[in-house]
C-alpha cells in the first residue's frame, strides 16, 4: 500500500502562520487543506506611516471623523416614507448624538484642519465647521449611509472608509446608462400596471415601491461579466420576482399569462402539480455587454428565506463542478467564477432563524462560497406589522453584524445611488470574499398582496405612500430636468413595453413552454417509471472492493493515529475484508462510497461530526493525535476515475444545512450528496426544507434530486428525543397509493435496511439509476455493531442488488402458520425471540423498502406460504407512529388479507424516559406476535 508523506510538525506550524486574519484559524481541519477546503493566506496590510502620523498629529479631529463613520448613519434620512422626525442635533450637551459634535472632542468650529490622512474624500475642508459639514454630507445624507465600524479587520475598515467616502466621484453614471436604468424601472412599473389591468383579482406580489431593485441587478450583471464571473446564483422571495424576470432575465411574459389562464407552466405531457407565478424560476444564459453569463434563480416556496441555503449549496456545487477554488489545483481558497446573491425581505430577514444559520455557515469550511452579496428589500412592514414591531434591533439588517458584514443603507427613491453602492458592495465581495449587505429602504405600495388593505394597521405610513409618486415616475422627472430623458421618450418606452405585453397575452393560449428539465448536466436522465419498480445491479467485483476497503483505512507512515482506532477499527476492518465475512455497517458504507468514487462520482457527507460519525463508527476522517492534522484515506485512493469524498462538518443546524445539501443535489446529478442527522428526530428542525423542497420539488418544479437523508432510528431506552426519526411523517409525505401498485415515480423513497449489504446497495443505486429520487434511510444505531447484522463478500458481488423485501430463510414454508412483517432493527429482536421459543411456524419478513410499497416482492414471498392463518405487523413504535398506518391499508387492499397490529399502544411522545417501563414494553412487544 502506498504511504503518503505527512507534513512535519514544524511545517504545519509554519503553514499556520499563513492563515488569514480575516477569519478565525481553523482547528480540526487540515492546515495543508483537504478536498473542498483550503487555508486562507494571510493578507499583509499596514497603514502608511504618513497616514498614522497625520492621525496622531490631529487626534481629536480624527476622533470626530471616526465618530461619523460609526454613528453617522443614525442621522441619515434614507427612508423615503419615514413618519418619524430625523434625529436632532442642537447645542452642545443637548443633541441626541453628542458623539457627532466637534465640541465633544474639544474642537472649535473655526479651528484649522488638514484632512489628508484623515478622510478619503477628494473634497477638502479648511476648518472644523467645513469638515463637520463634509462628514454630514458623506455619512448622514438622504441617499446612502454606511455601517462598518464593527468590522474587526483593519484593512477592511480602511478599504470601506476610503471607497465609501469617494463613492460619488468614483461611480458617476453616464447618461446612456442612466437611461438604461430608467427603462428597466419603467418596464417594472408597466408590468405591474398591466397585471393589475388584465388580472385584477390575482395576488401577483409585484415590485411597486421597490422598482429600484432593477438598478441593483443591472449593475450586478455588468460587474459580474467584467469580473469574469460565469455563474450567478440567486435566491429571491416572491415580491418583485416576476417583473424582474420579465424585464431583465428573459422570461417570456406568455408563460405567466398562460399560467394565469389556468394552464400549467410545463408542457401538456408532464404530470406535475406546478406552482404559483410568484415562485417561478429562471435559468438563462444572458448576454451582458456582449459576453455570456449563466444566471440561475433557485426555486422558492412561500416559506420565507428558505431558499437562501439552497442557493448557497447550488453555488458551491457549481464551484465544485468547475474545479474552482477549494476544489481546484491551484492555491486559491475561493472560486473565481461563481457568485451567490441573496435577496431578503426586511421582516423575514430579522425574523426567520434560517438567516442566522446561513450567516453562521458563511465562513465554515466546506460550506463557504466565497461570500454572498445580499440585498434587503426593506418594505418597512412585515405582512401587516410595522417594521420596528417585528424586531428588537435598530435596523432590519442588524443580524449581519453577527459575522461583521458591512451594511449600506440606501434610499429606494434613488436608483443611481443604489447602482453606485451595488458596485461598491460587489467590489468588496470580490476583494475580501466575504458577505456584504445593502439595505434598500423602500415601500410596498399595496398591502401584503395587491388585494389587501394596509390602512387597517398602518394608516400613517400609507397616507404617505398613497400621496406620493412612484419611484419610476420620480426618476423620470429627475432625468427630464437634467435633460437626460424626456417625458415623451419615457412614455414611448412604457407604451412599447405595454404593447409587447399585450402581444404576449394574445399568444398565451397557444404558447407551449419549452422544457426546462433534463438538460445540460441532467441530460440523459429521465422521470422515474410510474407503473413499475426497477431493479439495478449494484454489485462490484470483490477484488476491487477489497482494495477499496484497504484504502479506506490507509494512512501515512508518520501519521499518529489514535491507538484505539488502530486496534478496533483499522486492524478489525482489514481482518474482516481479508476473511470476506462479518462485514459491518461502516465497512459496507466505505465500500459503497469508495466504489462510486472509483467510478468517478464525487461524494459529500454533511452533518454534525460526520467524519467519525455520531456513534463513533464511521471514521472516514482520521485526526493526527499530535498535530491535529486531518486525513481522509479514501481521497488518496489510487486508480479509478478520480472521485473525491468531502466530509462537511456542519454547524449545529438542520434547516439551513439540509437546504444547502439540497442545493448541491439539484445542481449535479452525478454527485452523491448525503446528509446525516445526529439522531433521526433532529430532522424535525429541517421540516420546512423537507416539505417545501425535497419531497415536493419534483411535482412543483420538475426538479429532481438524489439527496440521501440518513436518520438514525431505534428504541434503545434513550427516551423521546433520541428514539424515533418519525417514520410516519415521511410516509405521510409520500404519494404512494393505497389501492394500486406503486412505481418508482413516488416522490420520495424510504428504506429501512437491516444488513450492511442492503445499505451498500441502496447507496450505489442512487447513482446507478437513470432517474433521481430523494432517499430517506431509516438508519441504525445498535445495528452498527450487532454481530448478527453483518454481511459476507457474496452479498456485494456483481449480480447482487437491493432487495425491497427480505424473506425468511430460517423456516420451512409448508410449516408456516403465521407471517410477521416488520421493518428495521426490530427484526433482530423478533428473530431472537423466535429462537428462544423455537416458534418456527412463524415466518418473519422484512420490508426493507416502505415507499415505494414493494407489492410484487411481498406477493412473491407470501406465495410460498400456503397454510398461513394470520398476518401480523410488528413494530417498536407506538401505534399512532411508525409504519403501521402506512402498511396496513396497502397490505389489506392489495394483498387482500387482514393485518393484525403488535406494538406499543398510542402515545403523545415517541418513547418513555423510565428505564423499567422501557424494558417492560420491549418484552411485551417482542412477545406479542408469537402469543397472538
């Protein structure tokens, strides 16, 4: 076996010195880097000596400058519909912001100042009074304000101050570009007006009041192609979505009008339940400044902000597919060609916990995407709640401060200011590869939707809104005064677009939407068959598997492995592989993953401490006990087609992390994406992602995925929170039929394998099939080390496959009078009890697949028992839980026999926390099937 060189302790300490100061140093990760993670090199930055000298020479003046950088935003009037008076300043000692008074620092208004080294604005101030006014103009204006004083990194603060203070001079727009922005705003307004005229009873969630967001996207697209970005991935809520898609992202209006006429957004040959227009998505190759740009807007449900981690995962997948950044051969830790952009609603950003989870992931290894660009569309009202009643913070953007992300506040009435600040935010993101936020202060012209009356709860705000002109009209008037765009030219733009929309409306009845699925990287795949269950040979020659198994526990000669792992894990695995027997769960998993990698597929396992596994069984990652260096043996495997394993130790989150993995799974069907819950019931923290994306994404959006969810399950006396993965909830979410046979087309596949080989085959099957389906694995805990739950080398050979039902080889068919059906680890307790009783008139069948329901295999197994008098379903779970309510109607309707129940009685919680009660229940439910 090849021994790999490991860096010496001195070398790793030297490498540690190269880590960036902009992020905390990472322990428990390789200082050399592993596939999917590279250390961030240190940036060498020093404030120039002459600048330090100038600041020291005028220390109190510099304190005033810094005070405006820190507090100036509090005096800014960037809110276009404010019902509150701005913060007042008055005589010394009475002003609300004493920190912004020169007198606070002992300065006299006529005192001479020199701004060189203190301020980056090209404008000069001769005395304190002029400096105070200049600082107010920069930091307390009516167009933009900034918050960045909390950013710890000195280089970033200096960069932000320098560039913000010279913003207007750096980024003045030429007249041609101002006209382009005006036309986009006019189109957005025209779209909403057209929709209101033609579809007056539709909740369209238009962009009225926030039309300036088109200026953000206009600038974003231009900056992206100029920075050689190839892919922009966007997460966006429903407000303003369709006008953006129609005006800038090449979506045919006929698609929306066809939908509103009652038809599907997909072709007539597709049986999909579809979705509403405010969830429509765009995946287009745009042409910007004569250059191509791939733009993808991820699907969104109405669960606010839930799409954000999906976009992050999709962006990372694109980096991986391209071999960019942490996945590439060079030293760049971040990709150069993919940008993630997230739009937020104001109340949702402050209120939805998934945002804290996403920000917490922003700089975590294996979840980093090189920083995201954020725009908060600040309507200043959430549903019907006034903005300041929906949070405990001063600004809706304050959560950004948790990761020291700078925030720019912008007046939505000034699209040019938004374009300028968008360019600055883009430059910051590219320079430092960190998150940055723009808080667009705007308004919602109507209520929560266009049919709602907002004056019930927000009368004063809507007095202002209803009396004021629209954002596009104000901007056109501004350009007209400056002789950039005449009123007649603006009217022509509007009339032309309204005419175009009218033509699209006329075409809508005959419009046939082009397919948006099984293209590009999904080419060659198809929808799963609806009338049959397919079977796939997933076996591999054991000679190759033996080699892969050896590689899975190989490590460099100078690697300091944990002595317990050497004895109980490495040596034990090698012995099992050599013998070809007693192959356990972790070994079977390594063989499945390693063989897929050998075939060229990349694997990602994400979750809390997945490297070793919750139950210390996996150890796909080894940690040097002296250097803390991390080593992934399978990534050093020789031969094959070069697939890699990424072990993503996640934050303590379920919703955002699972959303991230879903985003990766929908982007590249040739990668196997696995999320492992620490315990199965922790999946309930990700229920929104499960409900709104994983199990429904295909029927709503024609978006397949092969995401695997590993959910440890089993009643072992661990009480309520660590016993059940809530199988019943997943079974309730599937569209399996009670009165007819299932095909592979069911929306989610749910399995409860009882042998390592079965687990091996079901993992390999995910990528072997010519379709993709999400997979829920009701995983084991005790079976990980149970001697009875092992496999032999014959179970993995070519010609072997995953069995939906495992029959009983311990009984004589003609002697069987009772058939007990079960699923999961409960089988082993029943088998042990039968052995004790010598009750070999009872056959025990294992439903390894619950959904799709394995009717044909079950019928084939039952056909051999001609003298059966009773059929029993036995489970560990309580009667109102587990698979009972799923299996019973299908068995009785399709098999035609009555099924009796044996298991725990109904209960409000999965399991008891009383040890004696648990033991009594175990004895009772194991005995019950044999005493029935």
